[in-house]
């Protein structure tokens, strides 16, 4: 059953993998100072709690920090989604893992479109990433 404890396990388990990843680790360590990680993890717990459990814990705008990351591209989103899928499959029952993934795929697509727009690039070629393409 999806609850706060599961959200916390997913967030912490996932970001443990992110920080060790050769592609994404440097991106995150460049954007989040070592002493800021506890706060970031709490913010991500709040985000996923609000997104999936409909709590009102998250206050913020998730897109702007991503717009500020130079060179963020398709490789990064695909790797993020691949690691996220592995985490939710490892930590959640299948129906909960699917709920997490459904939201993550939609968020990733929205962010990819917004980043292209922000950079003045055409977004016509940007198609949603399906879980089967990971």
C-alpha cells in the first residue's frame, strides 16, 4: 500500500543510486551542495507525497531548478527514468510502482518540452518516453 513510508523509501533509495551514477551523479552534485542533501531529500519526499497521496506538503516549483542546469538533455532524462523505474520496482508492489512510473514519465515529458521552449528550441521532435523504451 502506498503511504508516506513507501514514498520516503523510494526517494531515499532512488537518490542513493543517483548520487553513485556516472552520468547523473555529477549533475546532482553540481546542483546540490553536500550539506543540502538532507533538505533536498525532504523536499522530494514532500513532492512525491503531494503528487501521489494528494497531501499539501510540497511548496515550490519543480521546473525552474532544472531549467538552470546547462546541458541537461535526453540522455539525462532517460537515465533518470531508468534508475527511477529500478527503484520503484525494487521497493514497491507492482501497482504502486506503476503509479510512480506513470507520474514520472509525464513529468519527464513536461520538463523536456519546457526545457526546449526555454532554450528557444523546437519541441516538435520531442515525443513522450514510454516505459518500454527504457
